[in-house]
């Protein structure tokens, strides 16, 4: 815990700034994730959040989701995916980093 004073205020500002800076998450879903409407459901869910990116079926049977947005939006978006599609998901591989700003919307990509 930080003592009261300017250091505490500066730390709080950094925490707030980190939560609104755009981030990028790359997620690989495996399980029975193709042929069940996963991509269309993910795109519909994305419409409820301030995120951009894409979702795409992969040749190996997994689904790739790449999304950018504020950390809190991404967390809520991925939690909604888990709630609505979790019954089809056996494994999730997730990586995060800074946003690249290359997307204007959230779309379905076709291989």
C-alpha cells in the first residue's frame, strides 16, 4: 500500500491510464469451435463492446480471434465469449500486447 500523498495520486493515474490504453489480444480457441456459429456469435458479441479486430477459422480446426481495445473492454468481451460459447471451447491460448491500430471494425475473415 502506498502512503498518502503525491506518489499515491501518480500511481492511481498510471493505473487508470493503463486500463484505457488500447491493447491487442490474440486468442486461439480449440474444441468444437467450427461449424457451431462461433465466428458469427463472436462478431455479434463484439458489437456490444468498443473493440475492433477479426475472428477466423483456421485449417487445423481452431478459431483465431484478434481484438484491440481498452483493457477493460477486451476483458469484458472475452468474458462474454466464454459465457456464450464456453460449451464449445476446450482450450484457450491467449497473448496480449500493445494495439497496432490497424482495424476499424470487428469482422469475420475467411481463409
